[in-house]
């Protein structure tokens, strides 16, 4: 009977959800390292952020009485900041794709001999410098 | 009674996990999107059941927002992919300028 | 009862982790995005279980609504950019799914290479197990709930989270609004907006649905804002709901953008930060400190700031969805 009570304590939301949040964070980290498409990396970052929110809210819900409102307010601002940052990052990915032709970040050192993509057709890019050669191994002749 | 509500919510959660098969296997993008929409509807029901079981009336507001806004992603999808009709239907022929790559991943 | 709740928690967590895993392992970006939408939905259920209906409200509007639409539109933008690049250059070979210039490259990510498997796995395992260990051995504490509860009567509102956001920790909220504004400035600095790729409306269902949905969403947003002073709700949730309603409107006629006039839009976007700053400076001048309120003025000032912040957040989310400066002003 004692073991059952111990188990119920272990499975309380205040301990279960922070553990899940830590797992989500680690999984997002793994995805961030392993995947190359920038949209997938943004998704991985978002999953990491959700893990952090889950840890915060889970710890806030621990113990007796109502949950900690400070942690909840923090998470609320965090969610809005996360969606704004995601939107900005996605706009950057679209811009990168427009300039270089792909949204994939491949590993390896930058290749200085790779031909620079013709960007003169994009009139909206009049103010910036030319795009740096992207380390795209596939574009080598 | 609240135990019954909880059991029903648990059952609906299990149906969401079952429906994930459609998202994972597809085959068409319409299938995946429709499954996600179904999850939205199921989510509304789960929220309402949890609201009854846990006695939290504020969850009804959450369910309302869910019911209203789960459609945003579906509208975004429909505006970009069109409806999954075969290429020779009259609707499709009316817009010959609109022949992007048909999405059937 | 409690056994059912424990099973519910376990199934929900397993679902969340499984969905996140399939999302990250997906080679097809569209599938990853749909899985991410599902992930947001399950997260909202988790927030409900963690006694955080405020967060669940925001997650329902943002996770299930805005982020999904944003990701779907981004995929479509990427695809149309790739298609345009290939059609503009007839000498390039036709897209070949296995070739380096594949059109599909925009929406597919090949499986990761083998040599990064073990380092990434070990790194993630170490970080994850450290986090779990730290969380399991955290000392028991009541948090700041008693402190907030003791000061509720001077906060001006009846809902603890609104009190924290707009009175006790107003500084954080002010800076948060500034971050959202900076994100929009960053997106605008990338150039003018491009049209959201769209097909013609396939029949009368879509416009009819939107005609019904958008007004209801706006009423819901205002209701959530009003509810925030005494119940779950408030500026962030209302801003997210109104932003989603605005995104629905943008999606209804993507070919006719821009409809946004320059100056009123900019005023609306900066209203939250500007009003917050003015109130803060007034408090500084009146001797309550930066962002401090006189007790009698707390409620009206909080409502005023919340209305302005709701407007700003909603407009900023829509502008971030459109991505890019409104056309017609290249000052």
C-alpha cells in the first residue's frame, strides 16, 4: 500500500509534466542538431520552448493550493514572444530562399569557390550587399 | 458522474492518438489536414468534458476559442491547395491560369 | 477518479512526446507542420491539466490557429519561390527529386546523415537527464503565490495573472510588447510584403464561413479581454484571438493585399508600447516609480493599457503573418 502511495506521488502532475517538458527539450535539441531544413529547425526550437513552458507550468502547479501566478504570467508572455520570433524567423527563411534558392543549411565549411547565385533579378534586394556564398555542396560543378 | 466524464475524455484522447495514423501515413496532404481538423473538434469535446469533470467553468472559454480558431489552419490550407478534385472537373478548367504543381504528396 | 486522471496525464504526455518525435523525424515538411498543429492542440490540453486556463486560451489561439496558418503559408511561399526560380531559367534541367536543384528541396528534408547520430543523441541524453535530475530533486516551495495573494487588494483587478502581468511585473510585460514590436520591425526590414500564394476560392463555402466566423471571433476576443480583470483572459489572449480573426480576413482575399494604410497601422502597432511607456513615465513623475500606479487609478490604467496592448498584439500578429512592409511607402 505504501508503494502505491509512493507511485501516486511520483505520478502527480507537478512531477510528471516537468519530466515530460525536460524530455521535449532534449528531443528538440536533438532535432535542432540533426535536421538541416531551416523550417524544421524552427519547429525544433518551438518544441524546445514548449518543453520549457511545460517545466515552468508543471513546477508552478506543485503543492497545495492554487498554482503560482507569476510562472503562469511568465509563460503567457513567453508564448506570445515565441510566436513573434517564429514569424520573424520564418520571414528570414523565406528571404534566404529567395536569395540563395534553398532553405537547407548543410554542414561543412563555407566554400569560397562556389558560384554566387544571380540575385540581380530580385529588385527588393537593392540595398543589401550580395548574398554570401552558401555552403551548398550540391552546387559544386 | 465526473468519473464518467473523465473516462469519456480519456476515450476521446485515445481516438486522437488513433487518428494520428492518418496524419502520419497520409497519403495526400488533404488527408493529413482533415485529420488535424478532426483533432480540433475532438479537442473541443475533451475540453468541455474536462470542464465538467474538474469543475472549472473557465475551460468552456478555451473550448470556444478552440472551436472558432482551429479553422484558421484549414482556411490557410484550402486557400493554397484548393480542394482535392480530379484535374478534369469543371471548376478546375475555369481557371487555366492556375496550374501550380498539384499537391499530392 | 484520480487513477483516471493519472492515466489521462500519461496518455496525453505520451501523445505529446510521440507527436513531437514524429514531427522532428519527418522528411516531408507538410507532414511536420500538420504534426506541429496537433502538437499545439495537445499542449493546450496539457495546460488545462496544469491548472493554467489562461495559457490554454493563448495556446488555443496561437498554437492551433496562428502558428499553423503561418507555417502553411511559409511552405507555400517557399514552394512558389522555388517554382519561380526554375521557370525563370529555361536552361536549368527540369526538377529531379534526387537532383541537387530539386524543386522538392523546398519542402523536403533528406534524412540526416549517419555521422551526427551518436554525438547528437549523447548530447540530448545528457542534457535531458540533467534536467530531469534537477527537477526531481528541486526543493519543495510554495512559489510566489502567497505573495501575490497578499497584495491582490492593491492590484486593481481580481485575477492574479492579470495583476502580475500589468501591475506587479508590468516591467516584464512592457519589454515583452517591445520584443514583439522588434520582431515585426525585423520582418519589415526584409523588404516589402509579397502576396500570399492562393488559389481562387473554391466555391461559396469559404466566404460564407468567414462571414460567419470573423464577427464571432471578434466578439470572443473582446469578451476575453473584458473577462481578464476577474477570470482567465486578458490582453495577450484577446490579442491572439483578434490576430487570428485578422489572419482569417487576410486569407479571405489574399490577392487584394495590401489593404493596410500606412500611418494608422503604425499607430496601432505601437499603441501598446507607447501607452505603456507614457503611463510608466507618468508614474515616475507622480512618485510611484516607473510603471507604478496610484492605488485608485490602478484599475482604469490597467484597462487602458490592456486595450492598447490587445490592439497592438493583434495588429502585429497579422502584420507578421503578411510579413513585410505594407506596399506604397518606401520611406
